[in-house]
C-alpha cells in the first residue's frame, strides 16, 4: 500500500498544497480575483460564521471545479437501512447484544434541530465505484473493526486500520476503497463537532495528545468521470446527484475544518494507582459537548491495554445504573467485564438507567484475585459511545439483523447471594 503523508495536530490551522502545483494556495488572502492555475476558491464552513473564535471551523479549498457543478439530487435507495425513524420498533429497556451487520442500530434526536446522534454499523467488501458520500446531518466518527479503509477525501487520502479511528465532519465528501471484508462502527453526531476533553488537574498532557491526530495532505485528481454519483445523507434520507468529474479535485487548501485520524495505541492512559475504580471518563478520546457544562452529546471512550495496580479494590467495572446511555463495541480481543459474552464486531446497549455490570464469572474471579500489579486488556480494545440522549433501537437493530442475544440477561442471573452475619468475609 502507498505510504501516505499527514499533517499532525488537533484543531490546528493547516495549509496544504499538492506538490504537482506549487503556488496553488493563495498567500495572505482567501479569494484572489483569479486563483492560480485557473482554480476555483470554495469555503467549507463547519460552524456559523459568527461562532466564537475558539469554536470557529472553516476551510478554504482551491479546486478544479466548484462543488456546485452537479445535476439535481434525487432520492436514492442505496442504503435502505440508514434511518432516523426512532419509532419503528417498540421501546425496550432490556440489555441488548448483537453482532454487527450493516446499518443504523440506534440513536436519538433529529438533524433538523441539530441535536442528536445515530449509531451505525458498516459491513462492506467492495470499493465505492464512481461515487462519493457526504452527510448533511452530522460528523462521522468511524471505528474500523476489521479490514483497512483507504479513504479518499476532498482534503487528501487517509488509510485507517482497526485500532485507528477516523473523523469525517459534516459536509466533507469521501469515498472508501477496501481490499477484502471490512466491518466497523460509526457514531454520527448531529450537534457541533468532536473536541479533545478538558484535562483539569491532569495538566497539559495526557489522554489523546493533539499531535497524534493526523490530517491528510492535498492530493488532487483531474478526471472526467461520466455519471459520477454524489451520495448525500440529508435529514436521515439518502439522495444522489450526478456530475461528470471527480470531486477529489482540490489542489490546495487551508483551514481548521478537516478530516483526521488517530491511532488508539497512542492514548496515554491515566488511572488510579492507589485504590478504587475510576469512572471510565478517564478514558475519553474525543467528546462532542452539549450545551450543558460537562454533559456530552456523545463521548468516545476506549478501554486500552494498561497496568492495573489498585489495592483492596474490586478492579473491573462496578455495577451501574447510569443517566447516560452506553453503547459498547469491541475492536479486538475481549472485554474484562464480559470475557465470553461479547465478540469483536458485536455491540451492547445499556440504556438509560438500565442496570448492568460484570458478569458472574468476572465478579467471582475479581472478588478473589490476588491484587498484584497486572497488565490488563493486553491485545484488546473495547470502546464505548456514551450519550446523554436516551436512544431508540431501529427495527433493523431490534429485529431484521436477527442477531439479538435474547439470553444476554442470563450472564447476571447466577450472581449468588453472599450476605452473611459475619462482617469480614
Ligand atoms: O462496562 C461498562 O458498562 C462501561 C463502564 C466501565 C467502567 O470501567 C465503569 C463504568 C462503566 O459503565
Ligand atoms: Fe456502565
């Protein structure tokens, strides 16, 4: 596979120019009367013009044709299981467990009011031909679980493998090439954009460090392609429009509204080194904040390989009822709270206030384990999309996929009553 170059940084002001056209990027201004090489200037706005400076996101693209050169959009049936109809299936507070197929699994809210999320799973074994996709509804956080994605964007190319993630923000057009079976998860947020979490007393460094986020460098193709399709997700429905050229014709660009990728093995893990179990918010990679301080529309949280050293502590996750919804997936290996019951590519949803926690085997083992320093989660990567929204499951997620584990609840039913009249057990 080709060796790609990237720009490093999170939220930075980048500049990039395809080396085949030096001087394509205007100096000192965005809109020259005539751009170099006969290029068109186009601004892609990721925030309201008037958003405060720290939240203001936009990029300027210098391209062979402006994006407006296309025929009208028509409804498309390319992905009939992408939906925002959260009323298709009856509400169900039970713990659910399923193996991924493709399509929208669950979500809440509405892109029309720019508030909500959708969680999709994807499964593909073919490269997108003569087509590019963009969402007008939200930013896509893509979590590959199997297979490498070669993603061509208007900003350049990214190669994203399992244990890496990619973020493609609202409106950015991209096309995916694959080389074999490919599967993964997508968190789409209708509000705002992902940020690095504040670090508070942790200090200036740690968790996901900004310089490990990689953005593609400008790379253009100058291709006439009759019948090229621009596929658009708009208010939960799919549309397509035809044009006769590649949309990946950006010769140079600058700005702070960009696609990026991140290798999860670069995450610097913070944890308790004395006693007790920290809340999993210490493992937040990215967060999409709501307007309520400290409350996320969605957090992307991982459970990376790490040392476990806490003394006099039940070390695995605690039993829990949460005012947030917890959707979990598994990229590699197994998850400590459910070693047998959760497979890579599978998912679980613990809805708002639905109890959950370690299965009986995990409880028994960890209650008796010798608390020596131990490297845990080696060769594994579980993750969580945690949301302040109460999510509905789609009909596909609940029924059509036929992967629902009706026996999931059994993993807790053999938890014994241990109550005695002895204070020390
Ligand atoms: O497995 C879960 O449910 C996620 C989770 C992990 C953890 O370490 C503490 C709380 C929690 O909800
Ligand atoms: Fe939980």
